[in-house]
C-alpha cells in the first residue's frame, strides 16, 4: 500500500488506534539485551500509542538508565527522573538532561514505518530534529498493522534502524549500527 499524502495517512492510522500491545514488552527487552543497552531512551505512551510502560519499568528495575523526552521550544531533549505533565500534556522528566552520546538505544514512537526505515511521525518534526544528533540504534515502536512497504518521506525525515511491534522485530540496513 502506498500513500502520497502524509496527513491522510496519519488520519487513517490514528482512526485504527489503539490496538493490542500484547507481545511488545518481550520484543523491546530482546532488543535492549541484544544491544547490551545500559542507557535507553523511550517515551511515556499516550493511550493511543503502543504501550511501553512495562518496558520502561523493566529498564529501571534492572538498573539501567531510562531517558524520556521533554520538549524545549522546538526541540526534544532526553532527561532522567520523575515525570510531570509537560508539553501536549505528555509526562516529561524533571531531572537532568542526558548527553545524546550517552544513549545506547532509542525507542521512537511512530505512526508507521516502512521497509526502508522511513518513519511517519505526528508531523511536528521533534523526533526528526532530535535523531540527527543521536548515533545509537534507533527503533520505531508501532502496532502490527503500521508496517508498510513504502511510506511518503521527505529529505528532513530521519530513518530508523528497525521497527518493533507486538509480533515482530524488523531490522533495516545500517551496517555501522547493526
């Protein structure tokens, strides 16, 4: 399935959310273990997004560093600590910011991803800007129905190295990372 209009694709995907996140936790843990990640950037899920809450709890319970995004102006930075409602009423950490080079693995929320690693976000570009300065493995977190053969993308869109859904882990060609 190909789409040329990002806005209509976003609307279609959002109309099919939420879906089951059953199985997602195991796949997220598998990737974290595979990359031996000690500092993991994740996100505080909205009720329409794939639920990474149990994974975030696991990161903390196993002594790893959990970094969550917070919005500063037009940018995202990753930080640690307790959360409070922030921009768009999304929980954001109130602790210290983390240098992006200290992050070993990042779980990126996405509406969809394609077989080339093109990620469709919500359209504001926060993650595209943030991912330019992060060199660790980047995995889009999606529901099972949100993996496509091709998605529309633009030059500023940042590709991911893989996609994780409740039933699958997909890797894309980035030999320097994988």
